[in-house]
C-alpha cells in the first residue's frame, strides 16, 4: 500500500476509528486477510467468513506487527470499523490506485481474463515486464471481488506495472473489478465453457468477458485472440485500438511450432505489422526465436497473448522473445511436473474445464510417446445441465488419444468413465473409483518405471492432493528416488485458498 494513516483509511472507507485508534496509525505494508501472513506495518482485514471469523485473530495480527485492522464489529485493538469489510477494501484499493497513478503517471494496469489460461498469462506478463520496472503480479489466482483488491493494495510508491487477473461468475462481475482497477491494457484469451452452469450459455460468458474491453478508453489498448470468433468480435465493444494474436492469424503469430520430449514448445514469434503504443512510440514488425520452458502446445497461446501485452506496455520484440525463453512457471498445480525415478507425475489439478481438460490430455499423449500413460481425472465443476455430456466427451477423447489407463474419480466425474466405455475402452483400460484413496491404491498398485501420470480436476474435486501422495509412495519404493522438479516448474505444495 501507499503510506496511509488510519484517519485517511477511515475517510476513504466511510468507517470510524475504534479500539483506541488515534488516526495517526500508519500503514506502510500490504493488506492481509490471514493473520499468519501479517508483517510489520500491514493492514489486517478481518472477515466474518463461512468457516473462520477473522475478528478472532485481530490480537494475533496486532502482535505480528499490523499497524491497523479493518473490521465490521467492535474490537479492542486500533481499527477502522466499517459496515462491509469487502466493500471497504474495494473502495480503499480504488483510491490507492488512483493516488498511485497521480504519483506515477507511467504506472500501467494490465488486466487479463478468459475461460482458461488467465493465471499462466498473468504470471508470464509479470515476468516479461519485471525488467522494465517494479511489477506486481502475485502467484495464484486472486481474481475475484476479494483477491483483486488485495492485489491492488500490494502496490507501493515504486510500482510501475500492476498485472491483474479478472474472473467472473456472472454478468457485471468484471465490470465491478475494472471499476476498482481501470485497465490501460486489457486481454481476453478465449471464451469457453468454464462456469457454464452459472452463466447459462457461452454467449453470456462472452458478454461477461468483454466487459474488460469495454472498460478501456481510447488511450487504452486491447489484446484479443484472432482465432476465437467470440473474442475477435469484442473489438467493436471499445474505442481502444486492438492488437490481435493467433497461431496463423493476427498481428502476432507463432510460426514453425515444435515440441521437445517434455512437450515444451519452440517457435518463431512474428509481429506482422507496425504497432503504435498509447504513448505514441512505434513497434516495428519483425521476428525472433522463442523456446518456452513450460509444458504443452497450448502454452504458445499464453506466450502470444503475453507478448502482445508486454509489447504494448513498453518492451521490445527481442526482449520479449528472450523473456519468453527464460520465464518460469510461477503458480503451482498448473502442468506442474515432478519426477520420482523414471515416473513423471503431472499435477494440473488446480482447476479444470472441458477446454483445459482436452489440452491436458493432448499434452499427456505427447509426453507419453513410447511410454504408458495414466490419466487420473476428477469432476469439472460448474457445468450445469451440460455436465454429463461434457464429461462424457472427455472420456471419449481419452480413448481416441490412446491413453493407456484412465482412472475416473468421484460420482460427478462418472460420465467420463461411461464415455470411455462407450467409445470402446475394453479390458480395464478405464476404471471408476469413488474416492481419492481408491485412486491412490490403483496408482500404487499399477504405476511402474517409465510411466507418465496426469492428475486433472477442478480444485474442489481434490485431485491436486494426490500428487504428493503418489510421489511419496514412489520415493519409498526400493528403486525409488526423491521427487525432482523438471525444468522450472514451481515447488510442490498447495496454493492458499
């Protein structure tokens, strides 16, 4: 946060000073909602949540060094009392960003949305822009009405780039987020079937995602996928100039794509035309070689979108290509590869929708050339009345891709097993189990050296927790070895909710 005293925070949030606060208490750190993460000078926001009441921890936050607490009921430590802590954080974040822009007119806000790939794109843009100046792009997916204000409130007086992921579960959600943090550069990656059950139709999803483009003024810039028709049509929803990207269409393209043995793409990054930034500087057309360190051909899409944002924000083409070739995976449980002995375990179970499930299975097929492949698949949540059909299609695809062994976990995912059987999976290639423990038992019994194991489901389906368990089993085997990270994937462990 920008250095702010309690009196100003009370004014901005419409709150009142309580708990002995004088108004002179000064916040010099970030806003936190976990008392265990509080550091000296932070603002601790106490939420009365479904499972945990943050007001119980204001004392611990104070002892950890919190300069001030933000609360919705009386406490006995210096605090600002408001009606709604979440709304207060949003108001405070909007005010802080406006002040930061006044302090540093060169500060740029880059906002990313899409049905899949938001987090990886946000992470990559952050790494591409970091050489140009202090950049805020935290790992994980802080993309909702709570996470985004907290991200904004992690800026400070030196911040030059603020990279924000924006999610939506309904019409108007992204409009709310862009009101907190109006973007200078907006990206829409794709329109798919994630959260289809909540939106009701793909058209409604497109309407919601396009709100990030509508938030741009004429001095802003839009980065849109040329080969996704619903995204490309969003160009008409803003006065901002548009930069497009695609494998074969668009201003930015990827030529001569190839994959190595770990499915890491190489390609030639091509800018097909001259592009003008908001500050009037011109980016000349050109090309440069790229060798990604992340896994899956779909990472080329992430790279192209990220390159477009970085170019518009001030990076040159050669620096972008170099940055793409050295960037590391940041957020855990997204195509996170670990090896124990000669077994490769791919944990991609932070989240899932039909689009990302298909991409993960195709990546597994590439990784498993000449090896046995195990796909351990759980439920894709929030698909509504199309859930059975969409799960069934995934099972059929697994068979068509010749996945050696399909293990389907949990009642919600059962149509994957049914689809595989109807597609022609015989002789036990597909197995349905009801629990994670049963899935682990199958893996422990069947996985052997040389195999590739993919774990994929929505976060709340829990498959992400199987990776450390199967790795521990493999390590304990007489011929096992300590699990090792491959390439530059992040260390193992859960991302806090």
